[in-house]
C-alpha cells in the first residue's frame, strides 16, 4: 500500500522531469569532478567550497592531527559529555570574530546550519513574537519559522518598505527580522545596514544567516557583518562551516543571554551528538587560512574570476540581443557580486538544454528550476571557487558561447 503509493508519486516526478538522482563521485571536492562510470572528468561550477579549502592539504593534516588527539566521535551531546576543549576553543574564536560587530558576543556550535536555524527560530520565536521573513530565505529558515510558535510574516524579497509596514502594524512584544545575508539562488546581498536600521526603529532583532558570506565577505573573511561594518547588540548571526570554511558544522554568535537560551532550549542543540572534536580542531586551521594572507589571496582571486565571468557573459549576450533586433532576450545575469552567479534563462526546457549542452562539453553547470526558484526564472546557477583557474573560466565561457549557439530560439 505505502510502497505502491510512493511508487506512483515517483512516477509522477519522472513524468514531470522533476526526479532527482544521486551521482557518485570518485574525486574529493575540487573543480575537476570525476563521476563513477564516466570516462572524462567534468569541470564543475556548483560547489559551495568558495575558497577551495574543502580539500586543502593543511586542513586534511589538521583533521588527522585532531583525530590523533581526540579520536573520531564526540560520543554524546554537548550537555552530556560531548563538549571538549576543542569545541570550546573554536567557539571562543568564532565569538571573537563576531564580537567586533555584536558587543560581548558568545558563540555556540551546531551540527549544521540547518540545525542552527531550527534552534534559533524555535527557541526565540515563542508565542509572544513575530518572525518577519524575506520570501527568498533559505529552506532551513522557512522550516524553522514553520516549527516555531511565533506568528510569521513574509515580505517580498528585499522589499524594505513592505517590511517597515509589517513592523509598524505588528503588536507582539518581540519582533525578529530573519534574512539570508547572501541569497542562495540569486546571489544578491541583503541590505543589512537598512535592515538593522529598521530593527532599531521598531525595537526588533535581526537574524542574519551568513551561510554564503562567512569566509568570503569582509577584509578578513569574517563575513557579512564585517563587510558592512555593522555593530549592534540586536544582531544575531548564524555562520556555517561547511561552505567557505571547507568542513562541516555551523555556529550562532549573539548576545550571551541569547546564546544561553539556545543552549537551554534549542532542541537541535540539545538532542543531538556534538560535532567530532577532531573537526573542531581542524576548523582552527580553516579559520587561520580564512583570516590570513592565504585567505586574502583566495578572496582576491575569486573576485577576479567573478569580474571576468560577468564581463565575458555580457560580451556573449550583447550580440545575441542585437541579433534579435533589439528585443530584450530573456537570458540575463542577475546583479550579483558574490560567487553565486545565476544566468537567468526563463524557460525550464531551455535551461535544461543548456545544462545538457554544457555537460556534453565536459562542464557541470546545474540548471535550477521551479519550485526551487520562481516560475519563469529557470536558470543556470554557477558558483565560483578560488580553486578555479582563469583558464578554467575561459573554458567555461567558450563552452557557454558554443552551447548558446545551439539553443533553439
Ligand atoms: C547551506 C545553507 C544553510 C544550511 O547550512 P548547512 O550547514 O549546509 O546545513 C542555511 N542557510 C543557507 C542560506 C544556506 O545556503
């Protein structure tokens, strides 16, 4: 009964071309991605390993050292017996990074960004509160809002006037604005200074999910708060350690009373095994790399790649626009200066054929379709990493030019 029911639904996914499949890689995280059973490697533009640290020898060595010192598992949740010196030291350093922006900040480690967001929104969003959520927020924030007892208001993406109106007419004692710092499908930055100003005006708090900003933004890679030079007790920061930091896990940095409350009431903190201490140990090396000259060089290289990509694509698209007699082609880049670079195609089938044409040329550039993105905005979502070379970027641009030629108009 259940199996038949599920199989029917799976067939429907097949029919709608929405069935997703796992691919098995035989290479670690790197631009040259080898899939099991295929001859040549693919040049991939889809990881969140923005600084190229996931497979960095210094980090692998630090993990091995950490395993020799601490073994593998933590053996328990933090509050039982899983909390080691390695975790505490990492929390202290992460807190110090954000303390320049959140006075007196304390940090708390989580198993993942997903878990951290659930803890944040369910522990803080009680029945006396309202969560104000950008409509393009990440799924983990959406789920956290759903699970919380708070009232939830969604405002149109980046529409600060709409948000101001919602805040104005809200009467709950506690108000929490919730936003991605870098939006994961569009790559644009939230206007955090303006959001913070609204929070101050309306006696609200600002929860910033910096999954894509931590390590990438700011002169020292401390993230979006450093990038914007913000400072306020009203900021509640969530950073992840599985993207630019190249490892796994996440943390919240905030006023010590907020963090203490998460420790008391955050169910995804309390009822789960602590991160392996060896990983906490290895993350110190990741933070060294991010903050040091190596990180600065990687961020500068990344920025150069993004600039070269944007100029290269504009040069490809301009003649196409002229070829259409000035009619605006639907193909366009979004205004993003982050490593998330969406090329909007519009039509689902066209996005899929571009994805396939690029794959035929040895490139992996995923098409993203509704419901992950709004109807009519199917896209190629590229992400760049400091581990990409300029030559690889030029190969991408050449393959894209050839693939666009094949695209039925
Ligand atoms: C990836 C991501 C998360 C989840 O982080 P994980 O550590 O991968 O669980 C949360 N928010 C945003 C915006 C993300 O992109």
